[in-house]
């Protein structure tokens, strides 16, 4: 770890202490942000896991019904039944701020079906009808799952960036500041001890000179 090289003065000591206090406050704020991001990320992951399990179970049932319908129905009739209905939906994407992370919010709205494009139940099997209904009902869940997974991905990237900043402050910047502060304090203490030693020597010299001067005027006092 490289050292912070500064002049060992009281002004530099004061500046370093201010920078260390700022780094310490920033470290605490970033740790709080990281913890809150982790809490929200885990909540998103739990919701997405439950939703994915529900969607996968519904898809398995729907594909199972389609397989049965394909086995018992004429292929041309099955193709005509599935190709005719055309339902239009509109997906709106808005943005919101979550812990300084811009995440998308998907809103799905049904704009209706084409004229003459309504799915007919008269000449289709029950398995096909159930599968089509199940797949139609899964669309909002799929959109919600896409939103959750995109949001979780963005939060994970922000968590990683915040974690790197926390580690940089905790293991690099703050130790550097503390080490520089310690060196300056040691140097200032050393200088102060040196000044005290010099003052004591000057005092001794002055006392010796005063005594010598006194002896020169009053030599018989010895």
C-alpha cells in the first residue's frame, strides 16, 4: 500500500484529519446503502423465484395440453385455430429511481383483438382451449418476471460497485490517512521534544553564564 507523502505540519495534519472524517462518514453511508440494496435485491430474488416456479408449472400444463390437442386433432384444424386469433397488447416502459439506480417499470395493457380474430371454442378440443387460456393468462406474469429480473440485474451491478467503493475506503484510503496522521503526529512530537531539549540546553547555558558572571564580580564568595 503506497503512502500519502505530505509535509509534517499542523496544517497538513488538520487537513488529513478532515479528509479522514469525510472518508469515514462516506464509508458508513456506502455501507448502509449496500445493506439496503442487498435487502431489496434479496426481496426481488425471492419474488422472482416464486413467480418463475408458478410460470414454469403453468407452462408445463399448457404445453402438455397442446401436446394432447396435437395428438387428437387434425393438424390443419389445429394450425387454423391457433393462427387466426390476433390479440394486440401495448407495453409501456417507465423509469423509476431505486436507491440511486434507474430501473424500468413495465405496464401491459390489452388493446383488443382484430376483427374476426376471436378464438372460437366450437370446433376445438378442451385441451387446446385450456392451453390457450393458460398461455393468455401467463402474459402479465411473464412481463412482471422480466421487470423483476432486469431490476435485480441492475441492483446487482450497483451492489458490486458500492462494495468496491466500501472496500477501497475501508482497506486503502482510510488506512492511508491514519498512517499519514500517525507519522505526522510522531514527527511533531519528535520536533517538540527536540525543541524542549534545546530550550533546556539554552537554559543551562544561560545559568552557567550567569554563575560565571557572578563569580567574576564576587570571587571571594567561593
